C-alpha cells in the first residue's frame, strides 16, 4: 500500500479513499462511463511466484475520491463475466447510496479482453451454466488452455482483489457481489475479514463448494412452479413432459433462464400453458420456447467466457468423483453411483438423466485433471446482507438460507416474485431499499 501523506493515512483509518495507488497504470477517462477513470492492474499469473508471468486486469473507479463511506467494489458473476463494460449499469444496481461510495468495478482474470476464448465450448453453452456441452468441446478447451487452467480459480481472484485493494490505497472496503460474485465476496471476507467493512450478497451462492447434482434446484423448481400456478399442476405437467420426451436437462436450463429474464414465467412465454399443451401432445409452443432460450443464451466470450467458467468451477467445487485432481478414469462410474442413490422424490419433477447430464456436470466431468482450489471453511465474521428473489432458479432461495447459517452477522431479505440479480432486475424496490439502508 502506498500512502504518502498523513491526511491520507487518516482517511484509510476511517475506511475512506486515497489517491489511486502505484499499482494502477494507463489511467484515462472511461469511454463509456462518465465520471469514471479506467486503469490497468497487473497481477501475477501465479501468486505463489513459482510460475512467471503477469495478467493485465481492467479497472474502473469513480472519480468521487472523497466519498464519505469509502470504496464499494461491485463484483460481477459467471464466473466469466467482466466488470468494466458494465459500469454504465451501476445506477440500476445502486440507488440512493450511490453518491456515498467510490464505486470500483474490474475484470476478473480470464474475462473481458482477457477472455480465455474456447470457441467450441463457447458456441455450445454461450451464457448458460446448465446447457450440456459435448465432451469434445470441453476436452478441446482444456487442451488449449493447458497447465495455466490452474491459475483461474476463485482463490486467484481473491488474491487479485487484495492486490486491487492495496493499489487503491484503502484499508477497508465494502463488497457487493452478485451471483458468482457472492461466492467471490464470501471467499474474500473469509480470507481478509479485517479489510471488509460490509458485505452484500445478491443471489447467493454458498461458500461450501459442494455439488448435490441439482437436488436443491429441483426442489426450488417445485416450489416456484407451485407459487406461479397456485398448486401442483405445472410441476406435474413438467414431470410428464420430461418422462415422455427425456429432455430434463434442456428444461432445467430453460426454466432457469426464464427465472432470470421473466420470473413471472408468463410474460415472454406462458410457461404453464406450454407445459400443459405439451403434456397433451402438442409440443409446438414448448419447441418455440426452447429454441428462443437457445438463441438468447448465445454470447461471445467477452460477455461471459466459458473457458474461465470451466477453469474456475471445476477447480472450485467438489463433485461425486472428488476434486478436479481426480483422474478421468472412474469419474463416470462414481457419478452414476451417486445419481443412483438419489430418491425419486429428490429428483421430481426432473429425472436421473437431469442429475447426470446438466451443464455443471457435463462441463466438469471430462475436464482433464488440474490442481483444485482449496475449499473454504469457517463463518463470515462481517456485517452481511443477503438478498434473494423467491422465484430465482439460478441461485435458489434455499442457497441463501444455507449461507445465512454461516453468517452470524447476516440478515436475509427475500424479494417476493423476483428472480436472479435482485439489484439490477428488481420487480419491486424491496431489495434496493434494503441495500440502501444497509450501506448508508
């Protein structure tokens, strides 16, 4: 940390801002965000120092250096989503508290201009977590990236954040993470609690890093469809369609997508109606819905990079075959044994194929061995606000309740009818008011 003046030291002691530190270079006004300065932060490829090389990360910082509540870092999701291109959306994410903080966003390693860019895998999955990619695309990506895949886990992102904090010259900052950004924020707060003033977790991913093959998401589907349809009719229709058409992984992906863009499940497509008509033998609306989702999920690596997505999630999480270090031989057998142990009531309205073939599993099953990211342990020892929409299937409310148990200073605000990313896609101002009150 570079502190040249006693006045700057006093600001740091209060959790305030200082001038940009020596680690940020090539500073200039951000081209697409008035009132922000864009810079570059060079970080080690390997923070242990054993492997040489650096990565340039784009950073955007608002120009209100003397904001009374200090620095607020907005952490984007994915993994694979950049930050700096989204600076223009900040007023949609933050409300009355916006002027009280100096806002920072940055491109996590492997995103934006530094995307790892695996063409076949990107073409197969686009911006989806759950669309099942072909194993050949996964293998081609792992081969292209080679050994450097091991340097794109969340522990590396946390180390980059610590370098960014020092470059900004702040002692304590506030973190606001959305989706995978909540996981990053949790991991940073566990590693550096003394440097976190407050933590906002919007659309929560729990920090335990354990896969359950989708059981929580299946239960969330039952709960959300029951709320949308006023009973079990939609869930039963969904189960019948999957049994007849064996398309559970595609429907899990499509319904999750719809919970992000239209958590009513009725505006863009009338999901209850198309499930009902498909069950009765007329799949035309269902076919149109699935095709629409596929078209809309298409995205270039600069928007959400699937090479980074695989590098991070396959190393971060633990699966039925163990960690990312497990040999490829034997993984499928262990996966099938774990799926066979699931009871029908755990899977409903989906099926065992959905547990075996969803995108999370099919991206990491053939991902060649790489050193795993250490699992996080402990509880969040900082003031924490958790936000979740009760119609979110991407990061279900059940996950937020799970993380709340690991946050002794936490408060959970549930936004009725909302889907994913409460702050940017709110159906009401419940979440925004809660964030403003918490931050101010």
